[in-house]
C-alpha cells in the first residue's frame, strides 16, 4: 500500500542527504586513505568481537547458519538483494556510476516481476550482472575519510565512514518512501538476517584463518581493513597497493 505521506518523507530524506553531501564537501575533495589502523575504541571492540565469535559458533558447525535450511537462506538473500536494488541505484547515481545505476534498476525490475517479488534471482538467469554498493562507498567517492575502526554486534567489522553509511542507507531506499508498515521493513530485516547468516556461514573459514593467530581480534581487524580498502579502490578505479586477503 502506498504511503500517503511518502512525498514529505522523501523530502526529509533528500534534505538529510544534502546535509551529508555538504559536510562531505567541507572535508575537501582530496581523499587520503590511511595505511595504518585507527582503533581508539579497541577495548570495547574486543568485547564485541568475543560476543560475535560466540554467536557465530566460532567455526564449530557453522553456528546459526547450521540451523537454517540452505534453501531458506537463499530466499532470504534473494529478497534482501532485490529490496536493496533501489538503494543501490540511488548510491550508484550519487557516485556518477551510470552503468551501475542501470544494472541495479534492471535487476530490480526483472526480479520483482519474474522472480516472484525477489524470491528467485531471475535477473542472473538473463545474464544481468550482480551489482552492489552502499552509502559508505558513496562517502568514499565524495572524499570522506575512513574514520575509526569499529566492530558492531552481529554485523562485525566496520569503520566510522561505513557506520555513517549504514545509518543513511536506512533512510535513502526509495521503497521506504512508498511502502506502508510493515512492508517497508521487510528489506531491512531481510538484509540484516542475510548478513548474520553470511557471517555464520563464513565462520569455519574465518576460524581457520584466525585459529593460527595469537590475537584473533587483531587479525580479523587487519583482514577487514585490507579487504574493504581494496574493494573501494577497485570499484572506483583508484587502484591501491593493498592485497586482497580473500583472493584465490
């Protein structure tokens, strides 16, 4: 059902986005990415890290993912991916990525119509490539610095820039402006669940990597920062010298 207050909501969201853009502009256009680690909240982050390891199962049997049928996990992922495509399209547009905007729009249209509202990934069957981005990446393109390192409960490692991006992404998905409750929360719930299940599925691999380390927190922090920095530089064409720790 269409929300009758969608216009005012969209105006508020665009206003907030404009404020963030202005703050980003004030930070300057020259982006200097760090090569070291900025972790002023390490003590608290370590506590969250221990909690996340316990929830994920610490690599013993896959944790939460072991209890959820894989077919159901696939459907959750498909719905989360499809519901996020309008948001991906918005961020692609803000980054000046016209090709990414087209891919996100095409995937959403195909999967919403032919994929039973996103339960099935029909777009991939039509050879439409997957595309993903977020407001954290948009801030990177705009020149906003990385900020401090954080480990978030259930969601795992992040940075100050990406935490801000997550918050903004909660309000910039066009679907949240046209859907009523509770439909407008389906995408957010599916995305959160998909992220938690993904972390749980990867717990065995992560455990193998961290198991040989004397400090699993420091190792996980290093792997995340290397991977995120590499992904951002690769996606935006500003290639850096970071190694991809997950490369085959």
